C-alpha cells in the first residue's frame, strides 16, 4: 500500500511506500531515453535543470560512469554521491545532502520507452528509515522535483539534448 500525491500530468507523481522507507517518482517526458540519460549524466546539461527555480547550481566534480562520483552545490548547500551503475537503461547512485550526512539514499532511475519520442522516468529513492523518508517528503522536495523537471522539459524542447 502507498500514499500517493497525484499531481497534474505535467508534474511528477510522488509516492511514499507504506512497506519500505522509499519514495517513488514517476514523470513522462517528450524525449527519448537516451536524451534523458544524457540530461542526467552530462554536467553542463544537469546544472541547467536541477532544483528549484532561481537556484544556481555549480559542479565541484562530476564523473558520470559506473564507479564514478559527483558533488554539486546550489544556494550554498552541498550534495554528493557515487554512481554505482550508468547505462542506457538505468542509473543507480547514492545521494547525500551534506546538511544531513547520515541520511544517504540509494536512487535508481529507469527510463521506459513509451514510443513516439516519449519516455517515462521512474525514480526510486530508498532511505534508511521511515522518519528520514517522511522528512524528505516534508522538506519541499516536490517543489524542487517539479521545478527541475519543468526546466528539463524546456531544455529538451530546444533540441540541445
């Protein structure tokens, strides 16, 4: 059983799993899986869409390969992690907000080809406890997710990806 925050079709569906401390995000894009993978792994593209509107993101380091790592900042807050798998079908990485370094999440992104140049992005973030999951959900993450994905839509529509 899960609690679902059903948002309009242009926004992400964000679900909290009732049985495991996980957050599931689903969002459709007018893009191919390859375009979405590139938008998540190319640092020059990534900084153009990640996070809430008005935030400026700077990359400290970015090594988007299986076994690589990354770190970026926006608005004075740092985030870092490791890429555990980088492939055409799936990205697996850790994600840590440096304001809560004990709160590491394991994120798995899959890219479902819907045909006709459309892709459904599935993201599962597994965290260490239900309290950590609920803290993430109440942090305003939905604003950052939806603002970022709207910017990604615009980036994808201008054919630079």
